[in-house]
C-alpha cells in the first residue's frame, strides 16, 4: 500500500488495553488530543463510540507521553502523513501488543481522518497512525479478509489541517529508519514535540515547552 505498511515490534510494559476504560459516547464532547509539532499544532477529536479499541489504544500511548519527541517519518503528498513509531533520531520505539482491526466500523478514510497503520496482518496495528490528506477510498474496509480489511479510522482533525498540509509538502527522500532503509522520509525532522489530551473546548490549557530539534 505505497509504503504504508510498517513492521511493528516487541512489547512495552504499558497498561493492558483489555483492562483500560475508554471514553464512551455518553461524554459531552469526544476526547480531544493536541499534536504539538515543530510545524504548528494539530487538534484531533476521537470516536470512541465507533472505534473504542483503537481510541483506547491511541490514548494509552498519549497518556504515557509515548508520542513525545517522535516524528512523522513518512510523508507522501496526495496520500497521507504517517508517524508514531520512531524517535526524532529515527530510532524505532517498542510498542504494546497489537489490537484487533476496527476498520469495519463504517468510518471512511476521507481527508483529515486519523487511522491506524499496520503490517500485512490486518490485526497488527500498535502505535503508528496516519492522517489522510485526501479521500483514500482504497484504504476503506470492504471485506473481512486480508485484502479487504482496510485501515481503521478512529478520529479526525478539527484544527490545524493547514499544518497537516504544510507537513505534506515537506521535501522527502530515502533515509534509515530503525536501521532499515526507507523512502518518503522528510529531509528535515517533522517532530511531535508533545502529544496530550485536552478537556472540552480547551486546547491551550497545557503550557508549551519547546523541544530542541536535533
């Protein structure tokens, strides 16, 4: 799938997703998360009513500060931007166990949505996610088989789509990721300096702390 499939690895001693409560549809507003990048902030709203396991998985990493100082390591204009697997030094991060694919939840990979990246195994998603920069119908669920499972959408950008578009326009090329050659890697680091939850409409509650670029 044009380089989207990423090999994922060992276990990190995070909380078990099976035992973790999720933000349910009874919440007044959906859970919101800020991706504070060196290109600007991206605010996303999550869909726990449609993708409860995927949202719980993502928030587990968010709440542990796991995404802090990771990068968008793959950028393909007219397709998507992908991150959540490598440090700003391009070292691979260990993850929690993979989760079941929820791409059959009726949500589509349209522009501005977040979905979980995975390997060729439909149920292999862990920490990596991507933001669709166009409507990617080829990534939608069509059938419960390896070719048709698709990629599980679990949220969407509600502020900062201009930041996403700016990241999508960065210059890319070949580079080493986790000791392996990879393509479509930004020439200059696109860093998620901090990723954190916010309450309700408040997206500026947490003060900024600049992280120096490598």
